[in-house]
C-alpha cells in the first residue's frame, strides 16, 4: 500500500486487524479465553510491572478487544482506546481517574437521561459532584468553574433532542480552566463528528448504539486524544504521582500521550472490572465495518422523516438540526456536514397523552429504550428515559411532556413515513 493515509471507510474495515498469524483467518477471531500463558517467569513479571505490553487476563485486555480499541482510536483520531462493558461503565472509569471525593465536574444539561441520573445520584456515593451548565449558553460553563472542577462533560449531539453542541467553544473554556473536555460522541459516531479535531481530550461512546449498529451487543469505549498534560498543577494524582501498585511508576512520565488510556486500563478496568466480552467485541467490530454506509442512510432517512413531520398538522414542532429552520442548523453545518444524525424529537399538539398514544400505534417503529439500531425506534422520554426528572428538568433536557424521540433506521424512508402517517391519523 502507498504512503497515503487510509480513508474513513478503509479504516472502518481494516484498522487494528491483520489475518490471524496461526490460522490465516481473515475475520478477527473471538479469543474466548479468560487468561493467557506466559513465556516464562520474567515475561510474566514484565507484564505485571507494566514493563511490556501483552495479555494477562481478559478482564484487563484481550486480543479481540484490542482490535476494536485500535479501530475506534483510529476512527476518532486518538492515540489509544479502552473498551469496556457499556457506555455507563466508560463514564465511571473515565471519571475515576480524574476525581477525588469532594471534586466537581461540569456537565451539559442536555444529556441522555441515564447519564443525568448517573451523575446526579450514583456518583454522589463516590463523593463526585456534578455542576450543570447550559450548552446553549457557553458562559454558563465559565461561571460553573471552581477550584474543585476537574473535567467538563458534553455530548456532541445531545440525546434526546439531537441538538448540536459547540465543542470548540466549550473546549476553550476547558483549556482556560486547565481541565480536560470529555465528549460523548455516541449519537454522532466519528463518521459525522470527530470531537478530538475540535478540542476534546477524551471521547466516550456507548458502542451499543451506532458503532455496533444492530442492537445486539452492549459495549462502551474510552478514546484518549493524547492532548492533555496530566502533570500540570498536581490536579490529577492518579496519572502524575507514583503508583504504589506499579513500583512507583508515574503514568504520565512513562506512557506520555496515551497515559490516560493506560490509567483507565490498569487502574480503572483492572480494579472496577467492567470488562467487555470478546464475543461482544467481535459483534461490534463487525458492525463498525458498515458504519459509513449505515450512518449516511440513517441521516438521509432522518432528514426525510423530519421534513414530513414538520409539515404535519398534528405536530407542534420538530427538533432536527438538519432542517434549515432549526436553531442548531448552523452548528450542524459546521460540525456535521455529512448529516445531523438519526436521533431527533418532535412535539405533538395533543401533549403528553398524544405522545403516549402515538408510540402505541406505530407498527414499523419499535417502542424500546435504545437508539442507533438498523431498525427505526420510538420512545416517549417523559414517561420512560427521563421519568425520574421533574417537569422543569425534563424541559431543560429536551424531554418535555409532549416530546417523542425517534431513532431513524435504514429501512425505506417511504415505509417509515407511511407508518407515522397511519399512527398520527389514528
């Protein structure tokens, strides 16, 4: 092959993978094993002491998972990645490296409802405190910064409304505060947006969604951009201070621009244990091979459905950044010129009851709590994914009582529109 850099579609198929050296198998094998034989005692000692790279135990690393990690890192433009059991697990492992009890992180209000719940409630038991900011008001992030702030967390395309976040503007706030910017890129996938190109230091995904793409395997991933200096100011002792469990190694000094990914693996995954199954890694790898094809079809269908809904008399409003009239359209043109994603919301004139009724009448759309499937999906967030929030918080997060969320699949757009037509008519 020439010296040219491979394109996105080529990386989606080939990055991280080689024919199996023993059998010649072209597809990445599923290394369904718990542990790996060492060459000798010195080899084992070097692996456990972080003096050599290799396989010890599948909770810490696995060859199938390693291909997945290298592929997603390549697609995102990062230095290294770590695959874990779910998107939620990725968030826990990331923040464990950054926060001590009593520390704070700033998060955008427009987030997946499960993340809002995790940040507000579950993280309290760790002594981690979330401070909320409005992604439509960049100054609110600046106002939220305190001496205890250790990170800023946003979604590139926010769930459920599909709004586009101004990554570059918020990265400027993070740089000024001296903290890393974490971007959940689940709804966009690197096909639409690469947050590292716009100032992100860490990218996380629920692999369950568009990267896997088929609704059959849970997974999460953490991508290290290699852009943050973890030794500055002593804010991040997990990376900058000697690690007693590894004979005093300073991860930042030893591993440089992929130190954060190493910390997540050898301090987070090793001890917290949310390992990804090699079988799930295989399934997600297979899904990623068709990511460019699927994402473009998702986006093209979503725009057609949004345009149809925008003209329907029963619909009060449509929130889809791909529409020229949408408030996020300019940001979509800047960050996601290939398409504004496949997840968006619309509001019904009949309010809460109309939303609940609609999801029960749809036939082709599946009523379930997921996004990013090849199949089209529907949910009423106020009664499900965001039900733990009060009405004011639901509205702020884009999940008001009258809102329905769609995740548009890769079916024929005419069939999706026909299903919505019969359900709205009924």
